C-alpha cells in the first residue's frame, strides 16, 4: 500500500500532467481502494485548477509543495496531518496572497471575446498563436493571458489552432465539457454546443484530450482524430484524421477514392443541406474529386450524377439521388 507522502507526490505529478502510465495505474488503484480517496482527489483537483487560473507571474508551485513536505517531516503537528485537501488548500491560499498584489497591479482580469458571425475569422493571440474561428463560433481569453501560468482560452464552436511553442506555458483550450492541452501544435477542435459529438483532429504535434467530468485523458498524436461523446462520456479510439475536417478553413473539399456515402455526408455538413441517397448500394461506389467553395452544392451533386450516370431530384432544400 502506497504511503501518504508518496501519494502526495504522485498527485502533484498528475495535476501537472507529468505522469507515467505506471504511476497513473497506481493512482487509479488508490482511488478504488476507498471512497474517501476519491473525495480527497476531487477536492484537490478543484483547488489545483483554481491555482492554475489565478493570475500570477512567479508562483513556484514545486517550491511551495517542497516547503509543505519538509514542514510535515519536521513537524508532525495536527495541521500537517490533516487531509490532502486541507494541505493543498493551505498552500493555495498562501500563493493567492502572494499573487494578489500582482493581480491588482495588472488590473482585475477581464475576458476578451471574439466572435465569427457569418464567415470564418483569423486572429492572433498575445503569444502569436494563430486561431481560425469557424462561422458562428466564439473564443474568449483573459486580458492578462500572457501573465498566467498556463495559456487558457475558452471555445464555443469550432476553431483551428496553430499554437506558438512554449514549453514553459502549456496552451489549454476549454469547452463546457472537455479540455485540450498542448505545448505547440496544430489541431482542429469542433465543440459546437448542439452536436452530440466533439471532434478533435491533430495535424501537427501531440495533444492531451481530457473529459472535465470524469477527468479521463487520451493522448492524440499527429495525423490522428478522436471523437468524444457528450452523453456516454466515452472517447473513441484514435484513427486517421479526417482530411476535410478543416474544409471550412481551406475552402475546398478533397476526396481520394472515397465512398459516395462519405462524400455526401461531408457535403451535407459543409453546405448544411440534406442529401438523400435512395439506393444504399450506390453509397459504396468510390470517387476521387476536388471541389471549391465557389461551387454550389447543386453544381457539385450534378457533376457527380453526370459522372456516375445517376439521376437526381431537387426539391425545396433537399437533394434526392434516385436509384
């Protein structure tokens, strides 16, 4: 059974995101041993998150943690024998007091909100990270963004991120239920609120993808995609990224020996139009093509119907591909 001090250190490594698979298994085992352990963990996690978002220039959490451990070894008083939650809370309050002067000098943190209305929008964050927002999406970040321990942004919708590399300050995107953490990479995150599925496609680097409720984490590498189901709280297994996941950004749809069903699915998503394929067997036919945003969905589907010699019917806002 792991001792209290060793578990303290393991939890610190976990919250910092610097933990091995074997160490993670030890924490999981500890959590399953006693419900009190789970309670301590949840309380400590909330404290740690508060510590991360507290505006501060030079709060050294490792140093504070080491001071805590040395005091506990030297003095076995009742204070240092209290629960993990109380100990971390005390450290947090101490750090908060130290950072309060900086906080007010830098002014109370206000949120800067950027909205892309009827078309995509490119912006640069204070650290030179480039963000392309899809239409109807909103990004927000604190005015003191550059003075925080981590580079936090909040996304409502869909965006493509080209993150400026900084190993000292991880870049973290939060939505209402997931978190993506990176050092420097390129990825697309689709977290449109009315979609059941949240999509992550990684084009460069490596990212961690975390469920904020269960705190489960999955690592996603370059060239991979992962889906997160809001209802079941389950991550899909990493698979090859979707080439057209950023068609809204590039302005083109590319298909390489792709099934007609997948092509129509992507067209529906891109143009927000319904396409009905009456003969399911046709959906298995393969095509290769490249389409541009200057073309309408009617023009695209018509060119496909001519190439494959299949009839189509246009009615209201729906396109039907006949047998």
